[in-house]
């Protein structure tokens, strides 16, 4: 099932005071909700929570919550951090059935930018959606949705149907093939293209002049040969 297991304790104290007491004890306070049951105040060891969090497979993914001998699948929906120390301050878990279809935001990642000629031509990536809300079974949530930039050109618009990793998911937007990002032509790219066109034109003119001069030289040589003959 899930790769991550959170061993939690039920907190007796709720509210700000209870949360502070949990933090002083080296725990991260949280709330378990959903599943038509009352919310439960919980806490997890901060060190263990950090290890799970930094795997990148906690937030927005199916994990197993354990309390004593009991266990159940949950989704980590939100984590709040201290703005200065970046210490996790609070988290929310949602009860789910592993085969239940849920709505969740999946991050979009862009790969192979170094293989996209458009960026070497001065283009820039304009991201419209950094994540996409989808409907997916809780045990089939993908790590991310991928945009492969290799081969894209200036002016391209990248849409939902261009994404990779969408096999088991369905977007909540269904009335159109919505935009994820686009590759814009920057003023630098326009200037570079104009310079390139100008250089090509100058080169063509120079080649034409050289060819004309060579023709004239050849004709003069031929006439001289005729006269001498």
C-alpha cells in the first residue's frame, strides 16, 4: 500500500495551548478528519515526521497512519511551516479508502529544458498551472505530471493532452484541453531573429556580388583569349 507510515498519538489538549505543549514535547501537532467521523487531534514525533516529509512522498500522497495496533490509509493534505525556521508546525490528514476516488492537486514538473531549441533562441517558459486538480483513486496518485520540453518550439502552447503520467487520472476541468504553459518569444529572440535574417541577407548579397565579379572576370579572360587567337 503506502510507503510511509506515521505513528501518531492522540492529543488530549486541543487548541493553541495543546499544540504548543505538543511542540515542547518534540511532537508536531495535527488533525485527522474526514470519513464521516469527528476530527481527532493527533501528534507525531517531529524527527520522524521530518524524515517522512523530506522523502517528497508525504504531502498529497497515500500514507498509513498507525495508532497502537490500529492502522488506516490517509492523505496528508496540508503542512504548515514556521516562516523563519521552516520547522513543521501543524499538519492535516484526511481519512480515505485506498480505492476511493478523490480530488487532489498534482504538481507539474518540466523536464529536458536543455534539449529545447526554443530556449537557445531566447524563448521563455510561461507557466500557467504549476499543479492540476485531478480525480484519482487514492492508491494511484502519481508523484507528478510531466511536461517534456524536448522538441518544443517558439510559440508552442502546452496543454493537458501533452502531459505524461496521466494514465490513471482525470482532470476536474473537462470542457476543454486547458493550457499548462507556453513558450513565449521574447524581445531578445525577436531581435536575434532579425539579426540572423539581416546577416543572411548581407551574406547572400555578398555572394551575388562575388559571383557577378567572377563572371565578369571569366568573360574578360575568354574575350582576351579570343583576341589573341
